[in-house]
């Protein structure tokens, strides 16, 4: 997110490769119930075991860098049998109904999800999406159960287990490392604003998810979903396929029903791409709607954190809990009067009726199968009463790819150094230069598959008052906002713009890195505007998402449209944990 602590979260690498998405995800412009005592004891032991497994590698020795970070081997052909799960596909509302009726308790939900994580994330298909479990989760759940009995629930998230990405600070017994061994042992001085808001809403922070290390901004040849600390996260639909970066663990965990919901971060594509590749809903908010305070950054002009859920309703519930003004993130001041305490009020199954939607055709054409799926999606919108303006292309398409990466390089150095300085004198590393040196000193553990060329380029940049940086940032905003999304929406009087989020998940390749094909995140990312991914359908058994994006602060409109699309198509299908499904 960016200094504000957000990241790279999605950035490019954050999702893609420079400019690609890689950093954020893609490549430039391209887009990168009642229980017996024995049962209770068993589940407690399971949780403790899972927590121990998650913590052991990182806490081994003072600065031990011999973690369980070696990427797991890719699976052989054949399906992986996974037992059914009581909480499969249950929404936040479903879980709250169970909590109200007494069928569930916050403790039982934590136990069930922790047991499932042990069963299929650490064993079985071994998705490897959770990097660490919260040792205090059961105690927090017990406290929330007592509060419910005495005072009633705080709101829709009371007692609900959620996972957060490992670049989001928590001042508890968990670490915040961005997946890097260089930050093993790092203890933030206070909770990130996101963590504060989740706790205030009554959510149980169950643990942290793996990610593309440093939110995918370290190398232009990285493999999304891999980190030195956490190893490789797999796609739950086909284990040899990539979960997309950089919020790969959050996307895979939500899709695999290892939590009720999760938080991801994005700089360019890192929320929407993993949401598309893992068949879930992801909201990348307007920059400033959700604070980046306490999130390991990439670019303060583009970083952001947002919900990753199985339904639009759940994402709307979570977004309301996250939004708010934070003194540690000046960008949030602009959200005053523009944010909402309840985004579920905008859910409307008939919300496409009368809507004017632009079809950004320049983001199509990378896959005949995806194009065919998108045509079905567009037909569904028309049948629901939407008016399509087709084509409706952003005239500045492709003109801000290079300047986007240039801004990242300047802001990464400044923002990351600022974040590290706030960790205090006990921090294992204090600057980007320290991280580069650490990686150079531990190449077999930190750089077995790809290097750190982007880190080196960023370290060579000067301060944020240099003309090169200021000109590039101004160019980005002019081309992506004024002459880009805003101009297009004014010209055709649009409510939103749609495009394929990306293609089906590619086969993970630790030798050559990511093979991203297609992506539409860059315009909204560079502009700092909102973007929502919803599953549109499947290609060869792999989910493909469609993105709804638009003007700043237009989350209410996008939620309305995404809800109506989801209601009309009901496209999501649970993952089958296949070892492989062959080429697409």
C-alpha cells in the first residue's frame, strides 16, 4: 500500500510486473454446537498445532533464515479429495444467523476454521494460503461471546473470523513481514487502522495470509503467490495454477472457505486479479476511503486495502467496517462526507435496470474464450435492463504505463523507508538499502527463483521533490483521471465501465515467472479510483472475473451494479482442488 501503509499491495507486482501488473499483478498496461469436552479439547489442540506450525519457522532463532519457505512442489495430475466442510459457502449473514440462534459461537467458528486450515491448507491439497494463525484468536472469540450474551452484538461482524494480509500491521503476537525473511521478528508499535477497525467491529482476526513477497514489487520476473517466509500459495481450483498476486493468500483462503472473509491490498491489480483467479468478489476502493496507516507500502498515490469475499453483500459489509478518516493517512481526509457507515443499503438485485455501462473493448482480445464469456456477461446486463455503450474506450489507454512504474520506484523508496523508520530501533531492517543487502546475503532463501531488480532501481531514485517524479505523477493523474476515466464517463454519461479483469489462472512457473494474459486494473489503479471484481463464469474449470470501475467515490454505484450482476448470473462455484486441469 503505500506509506500510508498500504503497499504495493497489489500494485503492479503488487500484482504485476512493472507496468504490467506484475507489481500489482500484471504487466504494464496489460495488465499482473454443542460440543463434548473431548471434541472441544481436540479442536483446541488442532488450533494450537496450526498456530505452532505457522509461527515456528519465523521464530526459530533470532534472525534465522532457514524457514519453511521453500516453495512446495507442484502437484501431479489427478484430483485431490477434500472432505465436505460445515461452513462451506456460508456468508457473513448466514454465520450471524447461526450465532444468534446459538448454533454457532465465535469460539466454535474459530475452531472450525482453524481445523479446516490444518486439514486442507497445511495438509491435503496444501493450499498454503495462511502464513500465520493468531494465538489469541480463541481468547478474543471467548470475550466476544461473553459480550454478545451481556450486551448483544456490535454489528454484522461480531464474532466473525477474518484473515488479513501479512503486510497489515497488528500489535499482537503475530508478525507483519510482507512475506520477507528480512522482517521476521518485526513487531509493529500499534495496530494498523484496518486492524483497529476490524477489532472495533467485533471481528476475530484469525490470522494472516501469505502474499507475493513485498506485494510483488521486488522483481520484474517474480512468481506471484511466493514469498521467502511463506513459500508458494496454490490456486484451489487447480493446484498447479497461480492464485495471482499480490493478495494471493487472501484470495485463495476466501475461495477455499478457510475464513468468512479476508482483507487484501492493491497498488495495481492485487485485489481484483486474485479475486478473479480465485472466483471471489474483491473491492479495490477509492484511494483514501480506507486508511493505509500501518500497512507496508509501495505507492502512496495508488495503495489501498479492501475486502475480498465470496459475495458482494459480504464485501459491502466489510467495506463499511474498514472505511474511515485516519490521522496517520492524510489521504483519508478527502473521504469525509463521501464514505458510508452502511454499504449494504446500495445492494439492489435490480440495480442494472436503467444503468449506462461503457464496454472498454481495448481490454478485450487477449483470449477468445474470455471474450466469449464476456459477451455472455454483457448479454446478462442487457437482459437486466442496462444500456451498453459499446465500445467505450479510454482514449489514453497505454499512455501511462511507463510513468506508473516510474512513480512506483520513487514512492517505494520514500514510503518504505518511512514505514521501516516507524518500527523503532529494534527493527531487523531500517531502510530499503538494508533489505537489498539482506537479500544479497541470503540468496538461496530469499532469491532462489527471482531477484530484486525493482528494489535496486528504486534505491537509486532521489527524493519526492525531483522534477522527474513530479512530472510523472502529474502525467498519471491527467491521463488516468481527467483525460481518462472522467472524460470517458462524461462523454457517454456512464454509470460505470466494464472489462474482463483478466484471463484464467496461468500455470505457476517458478523458473520463468508469471505468464499473465490480459488485465484491466491499470486505469482505475493509476487514477486511484474504485474497482470491483465479480465472477463472470468459467473457462476450462477456471474462474474469470469481470471488473466494474468508475469515478472516485463511486463505490455505492459499483456495488449496486455488481450486486445485480451477481444476482442475475450466480456464477460462483466452489473450488474442487484439482491437481491439474490441463492447458486453457
